[in-house]
C-alpha cells in the first residue's frame, strides 16, 4: 500500500506542476498578443497598463481570499473551482472587444488564478511527508517557468494560423483537460 501511495503522490505532484504551467501560460497570452491587439483594437500604452493593473489588483485580492476558500471547501473542489474559473476567464478574453472588456476578463483571470498557489501548497502538505515537501514544492513551482517558456512558442503559432481569439480559447481550454485528470486521480490521502 505504501508503494502505491508513494507512486501516486508523484502523479499528484505532476498534476500540480501542470496546473502551475497552465496558470502561467494563461496569464502570458495577453503580453504576447499586445502588439496585435494594440493595432487591431487601437490600444495605447495607457490602455494596456490599465488592463494589466486590473489583473494585478484582482490577483492580490484573490490571494487574500483563495487560501481561506480552499481550506473551507477542500483541495479537490477548491483547485477544481479555481482552475475551471480561470480557464473560463482566459477564454473570455477572446470575446472582449474593448479596453473595458479586457480589463474585466483580466480582473476575472487575476482573482481566479490566485487559487493556484494556495491549492498547490495545500496539496503538497496533504500528499507529502515533511522531508519531501520542499522537493515537491520546487517541482510544482518550476511549472511557472515552463508556462512562461511554452507561451512564446504556442501563442504566436496559434495567432499565425487561427487568430488572436483562438490563442485565448485554446490556451484557456487546456485547463479543462487538466480538470479531467485532477478529478480522476486526486483524493485526500488518509
């Protein structure tokens, strides 16, 4: 039984790594599309700055709320809600047509993406003994860098073939694929 739990916990760690990768992929899309969106939607630098400020403020607020929510409803549901909602918020960017619409989508993305790290840390605490938590945290945290590296590869490719709207839709939809694996594999270990 211990061997089965040991192997499964690394699967859980991989899931948290991929959630963190998706989290950073989704937040990077707009910066990679800035020049395209600025031309197409007539944004200036102040417009873009306001859109990004909406993300930063809502992310800060979300960080203050997410841990409490995840503690209350549990890791499986909390991570699911956060990922599902940030995926919807990422997709919502495709339907925004002005600065206000993008600011609303960005604010929604910020407040919901804030759930990733509290959920990831709680998952690590639930699944790993104290002497392996730092390793597991380092592994899932590296997903942030992988997401930041994957975005400049994936987003321009999608933009070139399908347009900027699909860049938001495709990257946002990846979170829903992750949710399938999360619901299949994750249970609170006893």
